[in-house]
C-alpha cells in the first residue's frame, strides 16, 4: 500500500498529508487489532491511498486545487518589517519567528531578513538581505 502511495505523503509536507497519515494509521490499526474486518479495511485503505494520489495529481495540474488542499505560503517579514496581520492570522508570534530566525537563518537581527514566509509545509523559510545582494553581483 505504501509503495502505491507517494513519497510526499510519508514526508508529511502539508497538513493534508499529515491528516491522511493519521486517518490511514487509525483505520489500519482497527484491522490489525481485530475490531474491524481485515480485508474490507485493507481495501478501504487502498482506496484512500488512490484518492490521495489522485488529489496530488489534480493539485499538480490545477494551481487553484493545490491551494485548496495544500494551502499557500504567507509572507511574515518583508524587508525587515513584521507583517503583523499575517502573523496574527497564522498564529505565529514574534517569539516563534525569532526562534526560527536564530535556528534557521542564524541571526537575531530582523533587519537582515529580506523575506520570511510560512510555507505550505508549516516551515518558515528565510531569505537574508545579504544573500540577495551577493547573488546580484
């Protein structure tokens, strides 16, 4: 069943993938512990894996559908300035952002961040102002 599924679902790249893994795990656990019939439950698992793949293909071909099932990235910092409205809606505090800045961007200086985005995976990505200037040279 896992060979038929995509590697992306196992990596839990989006909330959609994480929910899928929880549902499959919960459902298959019932088959394993005997509280549900084994083969019908296994068959339902294959159907869910197929639907997950189908949604992945649909998201590949349709950007709108991809946004619907996977979400979209949100800008949290632009040119060293906090985008507080976006941070509020995404439930990201300044302290959460600063923690990720220290761990991932290796800086505590917000002015060194050109852009920070909350990605569809839930990770925060940082582009430092210096690295963009160096690339332009």
